[in-house]
C-alpha cells in the first residue's frame, strides 16, 4: 500500500449513504480497510438509522441527523473501547445503514388452493393473491435475526419467507372466517385489515412490522366459477324455454350464406325450435283443463260393544238405521269430530226419514 493510500485511509471525514434503489433494506458503509477518524461527520437521513458494530457486537444506533463522531455521540462504542477519558486516534468500526422506509407493492399469493368450509357451498377450495407493505421496526433485531453480515440486503432476500409466512397464517384466518365466499368480494378492505392485525405479531419476530395487506382477488375453482356463470345466465334470461328459443333464433340469424353445412345447421336449429315450441304448446294445452275432482263421500265409525267398526258410508248408515241395527243412542264418529257422539245428534236428518214403528 502506498503512502497516499495510507493517508487517505486515515481521513474518512463524511460517512453517509444515498439510496438510489427501491429495494435495499440494509447497506454496509464500505471502508475497504479504512479507519474512521475521530470527529468525522456522520449524516443519517430521514427513513434511515446508522448502526455501529464493534468486533461483531452491535453498539450504538443513531437516528436521523448529522453527528460529529466523538465520545458523547457514540457512548456504547466509547465504553466498549474504554474511551471514557477521550481519544484522538482513528478507530475501526463497521457502520450499517438500515432503511426504515415503507416497502410497498410486495406480492403474495397462494401456491395451492386452500380448503375451507362455506355456509353456501359446504366445502370449497380458494385461491388468493394481493400485495403487502412492511418496514423495519427494530433495526437491532433485524440485523441479528435476518441480515447477519450481509453488506447489501434487499427485499428479494426475505420476500419469499414473508410470503410463506403470510400464506400460512392467511389459511388459518380464512379457515376461521364465517363470511360466505360470495360475500368476501364486498369485504376485501375489512378482511385485509383483519388479516393484517392477525399476522403482524409474526413479523415482529424478524424486527419488521406489517403496515398493510391488500387482497386483490379470492377466486373459486374454474368448475365452480363456470357453474356460477351458468346459474347467473339462467337467472338473467328468466324462463328456460324462452332461453332455448332465443338461442335457436340467434343461431338461425347468424347463418349468412355459409353453404350447405350452415344450412343444415340452420335447419336443425329451426326444427329444434319448432319441436320445443310444439312441446311447450302441448304442455300448456294439457295443463289448461284440470282433471275432474274425485268424488268424496262421508264415512262414519260406529261403536259396537265398545269397539269401533267401519268406516261405513252414509248410504250404509241409512240402511243400518232403517233395519234398526243403529239406534239413536249409538255412538258414532267421523273425521273432524273431537269425540264420539250419539247418532241422533250427528245423523239427525237420517233418523227423520225413518218410518214409524208398526
């Protein structure tokens, strides 16, 4: 190393970091063997913190501002170096700049469908995707747990882990949710806030905070979506017969000189429409005249020796009265009566037509 390289290494007057990227979370100030001069200027900009590391141990953490590096500004490093009474020589220490801004538009999504219970569809598989926002909340924990000695740490290095964390917790939250699947679209905002609240504590283990989670779509399997589309089409078109006739007429109207094949298709559609119309008319004719009502005749039960016998038709009862088998005080019962009663009160009209005794 030349003399000028050694002299340049002893005079690092300004320590700062300008972030031109949008995904750098941690940057280590590169010294290339240079020493930091006592009294050098440290510039920490907004949305940054500077972390001093001495011999692998985290010392001072400085918030935004401009500092002149001396014993009063770096007290922990001073005690580690035993500079309590001041010093004037250069010192060696690693300086990490941690980006504390909010990192936005980070993607998340389910790799495989999530099986959940639904009040309308019973059981259904769901896929979901969206974006999330996060930021560094505790630089010390983030450096200790995630970054380590990485001198240029970006969001790509932790995005996969955070996505897996979100998806795993999202499945639990979605499984315990009681909102029907068809109503989730109208509750994406509330549901996203709810999930953010439930997942945020797990980000704190990494020194991060989940500031917002957005749900862009929760989708059903293609087979279920097609079934819903068919159901929606039926409800929009109304009557199924009218829908079939409309489709047949549409097919006829679209045959514009298509040759023999198209003519045959048009004829087939016309015949299908005619058969459908005739079938519909026959059904209307058949249902226009109701069938005759069945003849209903009253029937009665008769108490004979404390046992019910019957049921007997009214004509049979009349014959029994005329033959004397059924007396006025005989108990009878028919549908609609609460209890047994004397025949004279129930069948009074039949007793009047009985001739007097000879």
